[in-house]
């Protein structure tokens, strides 16, 4: 009887911990969404009322960036499912692949900036280039946060233990980080379309 009560208490504590991860993730996403909504509004207003707006050509490397972040979302989802199937080795392997794709995405973004600089297009060149640098840099900072979260959950899996509580907590953290990454994936696609295919 005592063992059953103790197990129920552990499960309840694990659920409470999982809820904290989810609430924290939703608060973070809400604040990020508000920030990008404000930036989008400023972008649309400036584009519609500007006589010095000069459209940018899409740097080819941004197509690679888009592919990398989409694939990274898929590998992270695979990692999350491996953890649910209690395969920690495969989970860590897929986390590592996801992190490598995230770093590759950031490098491709820096390479796109370099291409624009070589063309003489800087932050202050015109309103469109200003928004391009600001929006991609802001997205990149949040992606760095996602990479730090990947490192956190990877280390947690190594040292978290095999108790039911540790497993449930690890799964909750993996769910939250994966959802955050999917959000950044969709956000990048949105920004890509906004910056290069939207017309006022």
C-alpha cells in the first residue's frame, strides 16, 4: 500500500514538473510571437510608405538555410519519439544531428550576410536591408537559445537517472524543446516569405 501511494506521488510530481516546462515554453513562445508581430507590423508599414525601399534578391544560400531548419525539425521530432520508446542512445544521436543542423543553419545565415556585404548591402543601405538584418539576427538569437536547450536536454539525459520521475521530466523537457524548435522552423519560413515574396 505504501509503495502504491509513493508511486502515485512520484507520478503526480512528474506531471507537475512537466506542466512547468509546458507553461514556461508557452510563455516564451507568446513573447517571441509578440515581438515578431511588432516587427512585422513595422516592416509592412515601412514598405508601404517608403520611397527608398529597394527589394533584395534572395541570396541562394537562404534556400539551403530553409532546408536545414526543416530537416532539423524532423530529426528533433525523431529524437523525441526515440526517447518515448526508451531508446536514450538513439535519442542522443538524433539530438546531436539536430544540433549540427542548427549550427549549419546559423553558418548559412552568416554566409548570406557575407554575400550581401560583398554586394555593398549593409544594415543602413536601405529599409529593406535593415529589416532583413534585424529579423534574421533576432531569429538567429532565438535559435541559439534552442541550441542551448538541446545541449541542456542532452546532458540531462546522461545524468538524469532511470527513475520514473527522471524519465517523465526528461520527456517533458524534450517535448517543450521540440515544440520550440518547430515554432522557430515555422517562424523562419514565415520570415523568408515576408522578406522576399511579400509585396505591399
